[in-house]
């Protein structure tokens, strides 16, 4: 065992409990990918499932795959404050953006009323990137950037392509990439940590 | 010079040998970053055998630095470990002492 003791690194290792397994990536990817697919097959009513199903995947994955391998922790007060702060800030930003959109909708051809999905992409990218900040996991910054770039590309292409909906392609492909990355991360995790069968 | 030597000796005396051991120091460092953790988490993070970790856990528990709760979860033994106030104070004091020593 290495004798180097770095408290910052130890703190980072603790936060890795929440992201090292790739389950958070899979949940985010499922939400975005599923959102695109349900809209593509014209079943918007099923979008509601996306608030539940990815969470179940995350929870069941943690219980059946992660905890038997790396155990579990209870976050301390500082971590709890960070998580709660993240969700409250996100809700406030989402609410603010929704109000902004409603206010702009009736005020003629403004950027926000013409490109509501860009706004959606921005909020989504912000949510994913800030989750990376909370979990001290840099790949989430890439996911945020990917989602925003994909939606911006969809916006640009929507003026050029009419045969398919570039927005849906952007949503599905960015969700698919995050799903794939999550799957690869999970496989690496399962290979790295065997199931611990006995307890002391 | 003599004062400096005397001062260094005083600092040395205040280093808690129980905390100073690298594995136990790491255990305390991990526990200081969480509310509590289970045994498996420490095994996976520290890369120790269960027997080795148990020995260190016992020493820290005997000193009153950590609290160990044993229970059953889905018919399996489950051990939860957390830092006590005394352990938290000992870890903080050790850190402060080491910083002072190295300055």
C-alpha cells in the first residue's frame, strides 16, 4: 500500500463513490436518449417515465452491483449541504428559465421564443456540468458541453434539413454517447472491483 | 538553539502514535470525510486484507477514536464505522501537530 497520504485525494476518492461506477452517466444518458426516442416515436406521454426509470436503474445498480463491491458511505454534513444546494439551485434556475420563456413567448420573435430548445439545452448542459463539479468528476463537463453542442448543431441544421428533425437526432445521439460512456465506465468498474464476499 | 530543541521535543511528544501509523491515519482520514462508512468501503479504498483492516479498526475502537456498529443487512453481516468526537479531535490535533512540526 502506498504510504502517501493526501487529504484532498482522499476526499476525491470519497466522492468517487458517487460517480466511479458510471451509473450516474447511465441514468443521465437514459433520460436524454429516452426523451429523444419517445418524442421521435410520438409518445410524449411516456416522457414522464424518464423521471422514474433512470433513477430506478441508478438505485438498483448501486444496490446490486456497486455496494457489494466497494461498500457504501453516508455523506457528511458538508456533502449533504452541497447535494441539497445543487438541487435547490438547479430547481431555481429551471424555474427562472421557464418563467423567462413564458414571458418571452408573448413578446414577438425574440431569440428565446424562436429557439426554446437551445434554452432547454443550455439548462440541461448547466445541470450536467454542475453535477460534475459537485461530484468532482470532470467527464460530466464533457457531457454538458456535448449536450449543448449537439442541440446547437441541431438548431443550426434545422434551417438546412427538413426531412428529419435535427433536434431529435441531436438529443438521441448525445444521450446515446453518454449511455455508451456510462456503459464502458460500468464495465471497467466491474472488472476493477470484484465482489467482496466476506465481512470482518 | 536550546529553546528550539526543547520546542521540537515538545512537539514530538504530542504526536499520537496510534494516529501516526499510516494505515490508521488513512482510516481516520477517510472517516473524517464521511458521516460513516461500511467495512467494505474501507477495504476497497485502502487495498487491505480484511484481517489487516480489522486489526487496525480494533486498535482505533479500543482507543475510542471510532465507533463500530455491527448489524445484519439482508441476512449478511454489515459493519458500519464512524469517527467519534474523540477520534475527530485526535485527527485534527495530529494534523495541526504535523503542520506545526513541518513549519
